[in-house]
């Protein structure tokens, strides 16, 4: 439920309504606006009788929000959220960002070389996996803590904020010590204990859409993080599983403008994991920008043919440099 106040409602009116909501057993979340204040009612699992509230001073109207996500929705939070990742701003009104780097950290030479190249080409953040969730247990699983240390070295030398995946509750503290943006992978989108804990640490989170998740499930997963107090969340479309086998996944670009309608949170796109094919990454990157994405994540490797994971979808250095030129020209045109 959302209680919309009159433009001349006083702070005393807001406080009085908040107390009534608490007495009803729910949580009141005041949402200040440029013209008027609204009060979100959280914790209800069904219809709430609004008779008493409608009679109170300062109330203009009451909206019953039936969505399973509230804090994430524009109903409760009409103004867009800007996420600050170590000085890099992501969200509406900001220049779309490009996050580049290898799927996995393999060595100091590899990650530092890539970081410096991403920076040289105009990239905004460095991505790299230290903990790798792989389909098969016999494949490369990442360098773990050593990988985090190498990411920190590369980040320091390049000046780029670090993005890396967090897989379990056990390593939240460790990963948060090194990373600037904590990524929740598709397989963990509905790991609700992990999401709740990430909501308590007050560090930016990149939440990827699950392989078969609906938009409602995707946004409800983000709600778990916001419900614990962390509003610094970036959503990421990385393709969903369909009947199609020509690409790794099916990239759902329609979700970009849709989520911008439904939610105040920024939305990015990962064309590398979505397509799984190097040749498709550049056009889908540009298409994501045209669709209105607030940024993209692109896999880049100095020698993709030798990569320990996801080589076929990783751009070469010349390929990334060419893509960044196209991105700059496109953004200039769209401006």
C-alpha cells in the first residue's frame, strides 16, 4: 500500500500516519518527493483496510500495490536511483558505462594487462571472476582469494573499480574487502539468504537475472536486498534460457525499457553471457545502448583462444578497442 500525502501535509501529519501504520503491525517507509511526500506500507501479505488512514490529516489518496516488490517499484520510489561505484555513477542521466575484463582471473600478467587496456580504451570498470560457478566440477573454478588479490593489484594500477562475483554467504566479507561492486550471478539470483546479507553490508550490488526468471521474479529478488536497507543495486539482463540453441542464451533486450518503466533501479546488459559468441557481442552491445541500458558488461581477454573459461565469447584486444570506438560514436549520435 502507498499513502500519498497532500502537497501541504506537515511532518506531524507524516509522523502520525507512520505511527498508525506501525500500530497496525506494518512498517512505514516515508518517501520524500519534490512536490509531496508518500508513505510506503511494508510487511502486509494481503489487503489492508485503509478506512482509518483515509480520514487522517494530510492524506490525499491511498494506492493498493499488489506487486511482490515494493521498494524496487516506481510506485514507491518514482525518482531514479543513481548507484555510485567508487566514483563511477550508474543510472538515469549518467553516461552509460562499460565494464570490461576476462571471465576469470588467471594470472597477474593477464589481469593487469587487460585492466590497463580496458582503461586505455575508455572502459569504466574492471570485471574478473575469482570464484567461478561452473556447470561441471572438473573445469577451472577460479583462483579464489589469490584472484581477489590480483584484481586489487590490477584495479590499483589501472584506477578502475573492481566488479567480481560473490557465490556464498561464507565469502561475503572476503570479497567485499576487495571489490567495489559485488556481483550476484544468475545461479544465485534466488539465493535469498545471500541477498538478505548483501542488503546489510551497504556496498553496491550487481544482480543478474536468473536463467529462467520472469521479470517479476527478477525484481522480487532485488526487493530482498532493498528490504534490508541497501538501495545501491544495479540490475543486469544476461539472457534467459529458451528453446533456441544457436546462442548460449536468448538476450531479452525488451526487458531494458520495461524495467525502466517498472523500477527506479539502473539496468545493465551482459551481451557476452547472453550470446556466447564473440561475433555477436559488439552488435548486441550497441543494441543494448540503443534500448536504453545504463551500461554493459563485456568479456575481454588478451588471448581468448587460451582462456580458461568462456574464451569463445571473449573479445580480443583489437575487437574491444573497435567496439569502444563504435560505442563512443553511437553515444554521441544518441546525445
